[in-house]
C-alpha cells in the first residue's frame, strides 16, 4: 500500500505539468485567434514599410547604375524581401478566406501563429538595410575596342605594329613613341596596337587628339574610365586629381595611349607614376623632338610602293587599272601621294567617277603645280609643312625649300646635300668645310625628326616626302614671286625657260640637244646628273657667270667645253661617274672660287697642272684609270697621276680623296712618296683617303704630316674628321671582305695588309679608327698580343688571311675590356684559329656585337664558351661557313641561360660537316626573335628540331627539304609539320 501511495505521488506532478502546458498552448492559440485581425493589420503595415524600403533601394540603384553596381548582400536582401512579400500575399489570401470557408480552429491557430512569426521576420528584414552595403564602385571596363581598319594586309604598317607589340612586352620599356608626318598611318597603327594587347592589361586608356588639350583634359578621360569622376569633383587641382589616379592604378597593368601629342606631356602630373611597374605609355606625334622622353621610337614614314598601289586601286576600283590610258597617269599620281595612306585613299575616291584620262591628267597637274593653291583635302598637310618651316631657324629654312629643286621622290647622299647647301651659301662660308658638314648633318637630323625628310633606301641617303616637295615649291614660288625654280620631269625644256630660272633641274632627262649659248645670267644651280644628252656646245656656259653649283654626275660627256672658264663664281663641280670623260681642260684654272671638285670614276688618267692654281679648293676627290701596257711597268716613263706640285699649291685643301682601283698600278708606285710628302705639308687637312703601298711610306707620312700632328686642344688629339687609310698590299686568292665606306665623310677606316708586328704609327691610327681591316698579317698569333687597349673605339672589324692567328683575343693576356663598342666582326680564312676569345672575359667586352661572321677557319671546333655567350646579348646575325672541324656552337657542359641569344634574328650555318649540336642544353634556349635559319651541308646536325622548337617567331628555314624530312622528329608531328611549312628552297 505504501508502494502504491509512493507511485501516485510521483505521477501527480507530471500530470499537473502536462495540464499546464496544454493550458498554455490553448491560451496562445486562443490569443492567435482573438488578436488575428490586429496581428494581420500590423503585419500588413510592416510589409508596406518593407516595400517602401525596397523601392528606395531600387531607386538608388537605378540612379547610380552608370557608376555603381549592386552588392552581393543587397542582391540577397532584395531576394529575401521579394520572397517574404510573396509569402505575405499567400498568407493574406488565406486570412481573407476564413469566414468564407468556415475554417476550423486548428487552421486559424496555425495561420495566427504564422502572422506573429512573419511580423518578426519582416521587422528583421527592414532593420537589416541599415547595416547593409547597398552599392559598390562599378569596376571600369578595361577594354573598349577601337573601330579601325585591320592592317594585317598592309605590310608597311603591320611591321611597325609587330615591333611595337614586341616592345610593349619588354619590362624595361615604359614609353613608346610613334612619330612621323601627318596622315601616314600613325593613329591607325596605334589603334590596332590598342586592340591587339587588350587581353594583356587590366586597363587601356585612349586619349584622342584634342585641340588645346591640357593636363586636366587628359585626367578627365582617365577619371571617367576609372569611374572616379564624381569623387574627383571635390578635388581642387591637377595635383590632387593626379594623386587620385595614381593611387587607383597602383599595382595595375595598364597602357595609356596618347594620340597627336604636340608638346611635352608631364605624365607625373597626370598621375602616371614611374613607380607603376606595369605601366606603359604609347603616343603619336609628328616630330621626334616632341617625344624625347620615350624609350623606343618607331618612325612611320610612308607605305611601300606595293602597299601604296594596292590602297589606291582599292579606293579607285580595279576597272581603271586595266585602262591603258589611265594606268600610266595613275602611277604618277600614286608617286605624288608619297606613300601617305590618307592621300592615296582620298584622291583615289575623288577619281573613282572620273573616266576621262584628261581629268586624271588635270588632277596630276594640280598636285604638281607650284603656283596653285593646294587641293582642299590637302590643306592640313600644307599647314603642317608651313608650321614646321616657320618654326625653323632662319638659316635652316633655305635648306628646306631647296628640296623643291629635285624631282619628286629623288634620293640624295648626305654629303651631296650638304655640299649643295654649301655651294648655294646656305651654310656659313667662313666655317671650315668639316664644321659645315657637322652643321649640315645636324640640320638633316632635325629635318628628319620634324618629319620633313626621311631616310632613303640606300645608306646615308635622304629624300623629302613627295607632297612636301610640292609644298616647298609653292612656298618658294610665293617667296620669290616668280617661277625661279624649274624642275623638268620627262617633259622637254624650252629655250626661253632657261632665261627664267634661278635653279634648273634636268635630272634623268633625255635631251636631244642643248642650246648653243642659253641666256641665263641669273642661274645659280644647274643639275644635269643622270641625263642623256650630246656634248656641250663650245659656248654653252658663256652666260652662266653666276652659276654656283654644276652637277654632271653619271652623264656621257667626253669633254668640258672651253666656256667652262666663264663659271667664275662656281663653288662646286661634280663629275664623278662620267665614265667617258678623259681629261679636264686647262680652262679649269679660271674657276677661282671653286671649293669642291669631285672627279672620281671617270676616264681621267691624270690631273692637269692647272688644278694647282685653284687656291680656294677645299675638297678634291679623284680616282684614276689604268693605262694599258704601262701601269704595271714601274720604270715606264709615263705621266704622273698627280704631280706633287699640284698638291703643294692647294693650301686651302681640307679634304683629299685619292682612290686607286688597282694597288699594283705602276704610276702610283712611282710617285706615291712624293705625293705623300706634298700631302704631309698640307696644314688644313681634316679628311684623307690615301693608299700607302709600303709601311715605311706610311710611317714617314704620319711622322711628318702637319695636319695629322696638329693637336686639337679640345680633344687632346688631332682633329681629323675622317680618313680611309690603306697600308700595304696583300694579294688574296679570293675577293676581300669590303666595308662600304665610299662617300661617307664621317668614316675613320684603316686597313693594314701584309704587315709584320704593329708599328707605333699603326697603333696610333688604330686607336682613332672606327673600322679596321687586318689582312694577311704575317706573324700575329693573337690580336691581344699587340693592340687590346686600342680596340675600344672600333665599330667594325675584319680579320682575314692571317695564317698564324690562333685566337683573336686571349683574355689572360688582355687584362681589360676589349671590343667594347664593336658592332660587326668578320673573321675569314684563319686556318689555325682555335678560339674567338680564349680564357677569361671581362664584362663589357663584345657586349655591343650585332653581327658575327666566321668563314674558312678550318681548326676551330667550338665557337663560344659559356662566358662569351653571356656577353653576346645584342647579337642579331650569326654566320658560320666552311669551318670543316667545328662540332658545336656553344661549348659542351655550359650552363646556358634561357635568355642566351635573345636578340638573334638570323642564323646561317653552311658547310660545317662535323657540326652536331648548337648547345647540349638545348631545352633552355628560347630564341625569342629568331626569324630565319639557313642550313646547308650540316649533315650531322640531327638535334635541329629540338634545338629550335621554341622559336616562336621563326619565319623561314632555308635548307634542303630532303635533309629536313629525314631528321629525327621523335614523333613530334606538330613541330615537323610547322617546320616544313616554313621551308624555303636551298638556292
């Protein structure tokens, strides 16, 4: 009984608790039912408030959508709000149906409970917005494509694009300048570059050409692209805006493209900091001197002839190209456009509807006419020319207008240009000729940098843009109020036209006859070079007493007429390459103002003694032909080429060039010592080209030359501007390797042949030389045994036929830097050569070498040591030929860096039958710029595929196709197919 009472006592409290719980639940549910309307009204109010908040957020997002973007948290909040509103609508629908459906008590309890819970959730959602970041700064679009013509099919422009892309990938290059005259395609190239590099950078900024642009204009464009315009509105000055831009770009990869820069731009003030390691700036401008702050300069000059033709006919339509009456005129119009894409396209479109050849001829005449206003579409180019012209110094302006005297597109060597200016007295006559040349070179350089001139196809040649020549002609016409400059291109000259011209150009014309005695007292310049005409009438020059410049180069004249004596004011006479001219007349003595006489490559056998009477002659250039049957007879009593008396009388002579085509000519051997003695007495000499057959004759000259031994106090040594000195005579089995130094006044070339040892006089000359040929030296085993400390100034060096030479430089003997400025090294026929550089090598040696040629060196087995490879960072062209024992290019076991030969573009390996490898560590070589490989008779070079597999820019493999196919490709069919596609026949 007691146990039962005890059990009952434990059950009673549990029952009470259960009843209490049931009561509480019923009470709450009753409350849900009792206050349902009140709770619903409260919930509806809270949901309305939430909807209002949602609308505010949506409006804010919409108002700032161009600058800001919705945060992820806001997106989630708006999604939750939308879900809660939908949930409320569903609950509301049920609530409104309670009375209609006579729902039971449990249903109402559940609905009431949901209302109370939803009120809390809605309140919570509304409260969240206060702590929520609604918007974030909208990230800038890093790339907005430029709409521009693709230039892949225009090689003249595309090659510039490829160069720029390479430099843009160079971490050491920060600023790139694209410069050139207006309308040649600079902007088109930069727009293509902009589109091509988009994927490589975080941001690209394009600043178009804007008239009157300043720093604030550029900053505004950058701020807009970075979505900082609104923040920048409160900033007070350029410095603060620049700081804002700089901070935003810190750590970013970006390129700033500036088009049409017309003055220096302060990049730091803009916000482009040097501390931005991954920043690049590319800009276009019309003059190089504007972009002096650049690391790389790309000069856009003109389209090639092929590209110009294609662009023109694309604009005109190919139908006209087949018209035999229009096509020849079109060629002349294309030439007048000077390779400018803008002109070619514009004029081509204007001619598209012109079917009559007469209308095409009229267009050509408009382009050529010096007296007519420029066509409307060409005004911009005329204004550019006029602007640059007026900005030049007054002494430079005549030099520019003088280009109007040449045919369109005519190229001229720099020496002739400067000599023309000198003859016309544009350069200060009081200056020495060498000073005038330096001034002339500076003017040419400025005109190139200002985009008025461009460099020609041949070395040291220049030309003016064809259309600028017409602009110069119009300006000269306006200045002088009459047609003083007369340039004939194909058409014949009338006799009355001789009377009107101050400067007359008849270059490359076929003249049936010349007037007997043209009445042209005012003429200053007469250019007849490369023309075909009969002999001069005897009195032809009779009325030309004012003539200052006469150019007869490359004509077929046999004699100069007696009336040459009338040219009493002549300053320059050019007769070179008059192959039929056999002698100079005695009347040449009357040319007392003559300063420059060029009579090279004629049939002249000797100079007349009257040359010695030209007391103002400053430059004499002459060469002589053989007299068959006598020249090799040393004892033959033939006339002297130059008598020593002629030279002795030329006290003002500054430049003397005597070219001897055959070093064995007896007449030269006979009197070279007397001529050298007379030359040694000249006191004003600054340029000399001379052949000394014997070393002793050369030594005597150096010791006794007044000009050579006259020290220039500024430089501390003689002031020779240029020389071409050939010492000794070595007969080779084949033709010697030659430097092209003809006509280059700034050259200092020295050739030492068949010598023994290195006399002091040889070392003295070598120290001042820019280029050096060592030919047939008899006992030199190593160049470093004699002259290491004299090689620093050399830019080019040839070593040939030195039978005892085993290495060029022995680093263990040299003790210092050697060949530090050398660009070209040619080594030929050194049978005992074992090393180019033996032993240790000092940093700086050969580090400027661009071209290396090794031929007929039968003992060398390895070309480069590991140390030497490190020095050859600038090497672009490597040629190894007829080296039958060479086995490897880089010594086996060398630890070659992947950057080795990083600038090599061409590799030529010919007849190296034992060559089996380039480098045993082939996997490391990347060849980033290698474009052309030539392989001939290198049958053991089986590692070719794996060696050059990484050469991404390889364009040509010149070899026998059978050799290429039989190589071991190790099942790498993709590389094999790629290399076969690059194959070019072995010719």
